């Protein structure tokens, strides 16, 4: 299927891929297998940030910005049931295909069985959820990523499709209003806080930072008043 002059969605023996500027973008969970093994998963920054002590199981996470689903896979490997929302139709198709392929891979099948992908705008969906997520993850495209010379090739292709988050404030306040026990926001290490809202904690690695808010709904009006 041809999307436009620069990009093509193609299916080959390895599944669905987006080809653009000589680069191929494909959802691929197999490269994540070393990171989700027992012993490795608890060291993942996202698994640490999302951990909820003494909670009733099964915990439910909502990934409001699924992309190619790698963060969701970490959450699912950490034991969460994960509801993934992706609004871009091409990225949604790539992720759907990657999930289907992973279902046939023994190291991944039980984990992806806990991942439920939906096509649509999570900001709209979060206004009318029929469940209360324990954790919500936000990873909207960071506008400055577009300018970085160090940006990974995969991201260069994905950025041709993605629209930078137009309303960070609406996204984070809507997520808070959905009453998660924890709200996690993924940011570049030195990047500003999403909508300027100071988190309760941050876990920072070399390439990424996770900002966390505990029970943010309880302080929603205070956050609403201090968005930038
Ligand atoms: C930076 S990527 C996320 C990468 C993802 N965390 C991963 O591990 O692959 C952001 C993704 O969120 C999607 N997105 C942004 N805003 C959204 C919204 N309101 N609803 C659904 N998807 C959204 C974009 O289309 C894009 O695919």
C-alpha cells in the first residue's frame, strides 16, 4: 500500500514495514527479549517507575502514546495488563503486525497476550474510560527531538508520520483526571517537564527520563492552575 510519494508500506517475509528514504521501519519485539527476561525486567527504568507496591492484581496500565509498543512491552513484561492507544493509522498497522508476529514467539507470546491495542486518540478515550487504570504512560513526541542530529534512524522515519503533541496540557490533565495511581511521563534526560508540571519523582538514565506523579487526581486543580 503506498501512503505517499516518499513512503511505502510493504509486506515481506518478515512482516509489515514502512520504507522511507532507504530506511525500513518495522515493529519488532524480538530485539527486546534480553530486556524483558526475568532478572532484567526489574532493572528497567520504566518498570521501576511504574511499580505499585501492595496493589491488588492484575494491575492495568494505559499507554496513551503506543508508537511501536516497546514501552508497553516493558509494562506487560512487568506484569501489567496494558491497553495501548495509537492514533496514527500507519504506526497502528505496524504495531498491530508486530503484536501478531510476537504472539507466535515463545519468549513473547504470554507477554503480548496482556497487550490490547486500540486505534484512536487516547486523549478523547481517557475522557470516557470504563475502567480506572493503575498506571498511565505518556510519551508524546518531543518537539526538540526533531532537531537532534543524534536522532536514531528509526525515529527519523517515525517523525515523518508523527505530529508533535499540540496540547501537552490537555493530554496530561486528562490523564490525571482518569485517576491513575501513577502517571508516568517519558522525557529526554534534560528535557523540560511535560506542560511544565513538576513531578513527584524522576528516574533518569543516559537516554531517557521517567517523571512520575503519585495519585495526581488528588491535586488536579493545583496542577491545572500551574500548567505552562
Ligand atoms: C514518541 S512515540 C511513542 C513511542 C513508544 N513509547 C514506544 O515505546 O515505542 C509517540 C506515539 O504516540 C502517538 N500519539 C501521540 N498522541 C497521541 C494521542 N493523543 N492518542 C494516541 N496516540 C498518540 C504518536 O502517533 C506516536 O506514534
